[in-house]
């Protein structure tokens, strides 16, 4: 039984660094890739993973990250197209079992889906939360019984 | 028993228009406020609510939206400070029972919380989804029993 996963994260912005810090803290093996070295400043002092400065759309960089060994791959850059590309490469060429990409434009979500890439759209997720708030308001007001 | 809620939404961008369309579709009474009339183009043809072109930081605009009658208030503009301000006004001056604001900067979330404004941070929510994906991967791989 193996409790620690090998997780590669592309993009060390607000989302990527948050995930890297959280997942490192609970004992997973993390590699973070970003072309801008300064973004690594957002990694916490106790981050125990690896940092790779490089362009993740380059195969050499992904090989350096030992992508073949990865259990999970996250594409979290601010470019929807970059995320789509690297996510597809991770899935199809490196056979990473679990691949997730952030997508800002919800209209692209369907296309990504057809290309076999699982996505998370922050706007759509936020909308869901707001809608849940409406549902909970109604429940709290006793207007709806479930 | 009243099934339809009166919901005021400030900001008709991607998030605001999505919420307006969804909530109007299921029968709620919606008012959308945005200073840019063009944003209303994102409302669907069957949107049956009201549109107000105006600056929601002006009391006159909020009064025009009959905020006193509102059950729910959403602040979804792209400005964290605008969202904070109008959300506070809705809660404290108009006594809207359920107020929610979008906040992009998670570092502001705590401050908002102290000011009594409930917030949703899309980045934090997306991070939560990614972390859930890791948990589900482990569960699917049989590495964790719960």
C-alpha cells in the first residue's frame, strides 16, 4: 500500500503554488514546473518537492519531471491553450492516469472534454457555489423541504 | 409557501450573467445591475428579470433595484473592493438576509469575513476541486479505504 502519490504541477501561480504547498504538506511527492523562477517564491518554506524552471510544452522538460512515473498531473497555468496541450501530452504520451486542467473560458470546457481532458473551470465552480447558496437560503427559510 | 425568491445580482459578466440566466430559468425574480449595458447581451433570450444600467455603489441605483425586498444579493463584479462595498451596503443598510460576494484575492477573504461578508473565492474553490481529485484518485486506486 502506497500512500504517497507522485504529482506533477505545471504553473506555480496562485492555484499551482497553493496545491503544491497543500499536497507536499500531507506527504505527496511533488514536482512544480514554471518558466518563471520568481513564482517559486510562493512555495512555503516547508515545501519538500522539486522545482523545475522551464517551458512545460517542451518534451525535455516533461521528461525531466519524470512524467512517466506520475500518478496525477495538474495544468494550472494562466493559458487555457497551454493547459490543454500539456494535459493532452501527459495523458496520451506519458499515460498519466489522472490529468486535470484549469480552464478559464467555460465555452472551451466542452472542446476539452471531447479531447479527453478533464477540466475545472473556476467561474463555473463559483457559479455552482452561488446557486447552492440560494438553495440553502430557501431551505433555511423553510420554503423548501427535501 | 413562497417558492420564488427576489434576487439582486451586481455585475453581469461571465459569472453574473450565468447566475441570472440559471436563476431566472427556474422561476426566481431577478434584477441585474451593471454599469455597462453591453454586458446584458450575455443574458439569454428567455431571461425574464429586470436590467438596470447603473453604478451599484450609488444608493439610488440600489433603491431602484428595490433592495429592501431582496432575499438574496450577489456581488459578482471584477472589482473585489466594489463587491465588498456593495455587499456590506446590502447587508447592513438594506438588511438583505443572504449576501454573497466574489473575491479574487484569497488574502482578502479573511478581511471580508471579519467585516461580516460571506465570500466565494474561485481560486480557492478550484484548489479544493483539484485536491478532491487527488483524494478520488487514491480511492479509485484502492490505496485508501474510508
